[in-house]
C-alpha cells in the first residue's frame, strides 16, 4: 500500500512518548519516513535501541531518550534536552500509556496515583514543556492519544478508562488556550490495534469477536494509526483542532 507524503512534515522536529514499541514504534517509523527529525522516549531499552538501529540509515535517524514518565522532574529535564538537541519542538505526540487490567477491589490510593501518572499526568507536563518551543517557532501541534475503551465501557479497565476519558477534556482545554498561539491540539482514539502487547490479551476467538463488532473486516495496524497522526500533524490539517479522531474500523 502506498502512503501519503506530507511536504510540510519534512525537517519538522517531532517528539513521541512511548515510541519504542507497538503504536509508538509505528509513529516513529512513519514520521522518520516523512523526513522529520524524530526523538522519542520509552522505558523499553532493548526495543528502543533495536528501533534506532533499524532506522539508522534514514535521512534523520531517530534519537532515543530513556525516561520513566512517572518522574515529572526527569520528564522536564528530558524535554529540555530534546528541545536543545533538536533546536526546538514542532510536534508533540503524547502516546505513552499502559492498559493493565484490574478490578475495582484491587485499586488502592497508591495504585490510583500510579495509573494516573502512567496514563494521564505526563501528557500535560510534556505539553507544558513543549509549548515554549512551539511559541518561539510561531506554532505547533500536539496530538494526544485517547482510547476507544471508555466509549465502549470495556471491563476491568476502570482507571485506564478514567484517565483516557480525561485526555479528551485536556485536549479541548489546551486547544482553546493555545489556539491564538497557532498551536493545534487533537486527540486520536484508536480501536483495537494489533500489537504484540494487545495480542497477549486475546485468543483467536476473541480477536474474531472484535472484528465481528467492527464495520470493516481486518485488524487495525500501527501504520493505520500513524497515517492519521501524520495528517493531523501536517499543514493539511491546519484548521483541525480541539477534536477527537477515531480510527477504530467502526467498532461498536
């Protein structure tokens, strides 16, 4: 399948959280293929190193920054280093998250705080850190990743879904406050994307059940999600902000 090329993305300075595997890996690959200068963070050292090596022959090889996003001081220091290393940040992709299953009875105050730190808090502070660079450049793009899970009310994900629902509110708030600075903010809401992590939750029967609930046959792949992110980050989407964009094959 041939993919769109966006001239406006060439040379853009892009930061992607959780870029070492799964959807994040697909995002890194896609922006690198556009000729963007990509930096990404993750806690998965081996997978991230392998990705950098695999894309090492690109016009701009991606740069990997190890970081646990629960540590806000470490996040802020990393974002400052990315800004300095790239000479700015034009596009922020807030992708990192973790959808570990849990029951209501399992939730303690400490676990609540940890899940909010993993799935919600770092999106705001990454944006806060990137905004000055975007203002210096005369504009920028923030793409936050939500989840279809809370729209479907899936079981055993109460904290993940709480965080993901809040991200849509965060997007609309940032879009309003940053719009006059020419900074656009949107949410991508993926359906069930076929990644190694997701496959550990589903049997072949469960996978078939998901496809049967979609309007379209087939599984959503990271490259499909990345294609939407490329559009929203490009100048072609210059009047798109403050909204949620589903890529779920019509899963209902």
